[in-house]
C-alpha cells in the first residue's frame, strides 16, 4: 500500500453514498462529516484516526508477508466496513489462496 492516509481519506470522500457490501454480503453506504465516517448500519462513527490505525496495521501485516483475508485481520473498530471499502477502492488487494485465482465473496465469508 503506497497511498497516504490523506489520499485514502480523499478517495473515501469521493465514494461516499455508494453501496458497498460487508464480507457477509450486507449492503451499506457511508457519509463523511469532518473527520468521521458514518455507516448507515451503525450509530457510532469511524474516525479518521481509526482508519489511520487500520492502514498502519495493514502495512505491518503486508510487510510481514501476511495475507489479509478479511476484516478480522485488521482488528479495529469498524473493520467490517473499512475492509470491503478498501477492497472495492483498490487500496487493498483481493487476497489469493494457493490453488485459487482469487478469493470469492463466499471464500471470504468462510474465512471469517
């Protein structure tokens, strides 16, 4: 991952209001107000600092050669929403498994 948090936050702002899906297939949208991301399925917001910590964790995992197979690998508040958005916006690469060209949504759900 080579993008800065500022670039990713700007990317998130450009795609607010679009429909994304959790790893379990639940649709959601988000809006951004100030430094907070509000998911329509939750009452609490995901702050820019939480997204920053998630990106730091992702960078650490990638540096260690670990495959990020789902939101639980990120382990932060709101990961079930942050993970699919980062996947859809090509900030994260869709994980691959040996013998599998790429993870399908079903494979991601089974991994969770």
